[in-house]
C-alpha cells in the first residue's frame, strides 16, 4: 500500500506572511505521516503570478520536506485564463517551471497513473492549452490498463457536471466538456482539486471527486457564496492498494483558521491591468 498526501492552497510568501504560521504544523504533520509522495493542489504562493520571490521562498520550503512534491499551479501562481489583470501567459508559466517543475505531469504508482493538470490553461486560448490537451489524450490512451486519477487546482464543477458558468470557482463549461468526455471515455476513477478552500468527497457516476481543503485559510461570507462542502482546514490522505484507493480528509493539529475576509485588503489589494 502506498500513502500519498495532498495539501493545497498554502498561500505562502516572504513578503506577506499572514498564513505562514500554518506551514510549521503542516510540515510536522507531513513528517509524522511518512508519505511516499506529496501532491500540492495549487495556490502554493500568495502571488507567484506577480512576484518571483514567492516561488523562490516556496521552493526552499519544499526542499526541506521528507519526500518529493508534485504540484499543479493555481490562479495565484500563474494567473487565470483571459484575466484582465493577471492572465496566464508564457512568462508566468516559465516562472512556475523554473522553481517548481512541470505544470502538468504524470506519475505511475503500482496499478495507477496519476495525472496533474494545469487548470489555469483551460479556456485561456494560449498555445499551451492545446498542447496540454494533446498530451492528456496521449497520456490517458497509453495508461496500459492502469486506473487513472487526476489532480488539478480548480474543480470542474460545484454540484453537477452540466451546470453553467460558476464564475471564479470552477472551470468554464466550454473547456469542461471535453474533459468530462475523457473522464467518461477512460473511466477516470478520481478527480481531486483544491481552490475552493472547502472539503468534499462525492461520486458522480463512476468517478470520485475530492476537494482538498486549504491549509492556509478559510473563506467567509464576504469572499465566498454559499456552496457545497465543508469550510475547514486540513489535508487529504490517499492510500493506494492495488486497483483501490482509500480517501481520508484529515484535520491537521495546530492549523489556525485564518479568514481571508479579515485581511484581503492587505493580501490581495486591487491590481492594475496587465
């Protein structure tokens, strides 16, 4: 049996240290759990999309963890598709890759193929969007019978695969559709995401959808509308055993439930257009 940990939405920076006190208890928990691999669900940084220093800081923290980290980028790391202020673009992608490695990747463990996707490319119109999709098709078709698990930052949907545009919170319906077709066509077993700072574990058809909670902060009513899942901090343990995976969303002792609502004017002030 292999044990993997998923952490997400750490929002770390050497300049804005509002949520940094949660890193020490998270690191202690990781060390005590003795995983084989760590998966990071994105928004590693407070503002890597605007400040390369955030990446240098986070890469140094990752280097002190006991096992390798495979990460996927979030909106605060590489920007958002077609965003007026911080659009995902080649410069921001290159910054991520310099410090944290590939922004989409695959890793085979026993009977499983883990696939990390850059959700920030979806609907961006960037050349890398088509490149990632072609790579995904190839990587799925070459899985050689392995079960498939996806990891990405933004959830594909909140409540139902056919729902409309949910704005900031999910992948847009147009780029979502071909991904749902791949999920169905290849019988993807697990789709795990972060971004919403809530936890959830549910099934839609034969696929299990997991929202990893943040270890950085929770969102209050001023920054998040009512939605499914539980507002909490924590992490996820995956236990892969043959063709099966056990999922456990865990509390992490020592995490402080900071609210972004209380400091958003300091952490994410209004920006000028790019």
